[in-house]
C-alpha cells in the first residue's frame, strides 16, 4: 500500500488543524493598503512652494495622523507610512486655537495683532513634539502670507 492511511485519526486531525491555521492567517491579512503619506506630503509641498496665500484639502485614508515641521505620518489598520516635506518647515496647527482658526479660513488679522505674532505662534507650534492624533476628515493645508510672515499651516 502506498501513501498514508486515510482512515487514521491523526491524518484527519492534522488536516483539520492546517485548515484552521490557513483560515486564521487569511483573516489577519489587511483588507486595504497602508495610507499614502507621500501624496499628502506632495499636497503640503505644493502649497508651501507658492508665493501667495492658498488653501488645499487632501482626503485621508488613515485613522491617525502625526504632523511635524518636516514630516507627516499616517496610520491605519494596514500599517504606518511616513513622508518628509521638500519645502518647509511647515506649522502643525494642532495645539493653538488661533492657528486652527486661521487654518480653517479665518483671516490672520482676526486672530493675531501683527504678522510677528503669527510667526511667533507658528514657531512655538513647530517646537512642539509631534504626537499621534485621530484623523478626522481631510488634511487641510493653508499657506498664509501676511505682513512679513510667510507660514504654511497643516492640520
């Protein structure tokens, strides 16, 4: 007789365990690709390179985001990706309510007395250590040129 005895209990047990393992491995594979941090960084770079005030939005497929002065990180269930900005430094508008308001469209003069005050607030925001935050909605980028201050806000 050639081959294993098919009626042996240990053969059936081994095949059953192998099937369970294969189903378990298949269930843990990610169903979507990791988020595209490079395309988000390209959107930021496009606005940071302009000489005039401008605003852009970039849709995110991430559940968490980390914005620094020179890098962006995106994370979802499929993984984490990072990308560096070619133009910068940019200002993460996450800690200051006044910077967030300007990022969302408020005129800078409505939140800051002078362009120097805007530049100081931007410098303080860039000095903060970036941390992971929930990604709620699209990435918003606003390049602001006011008085002698030229900043790119990201949030």
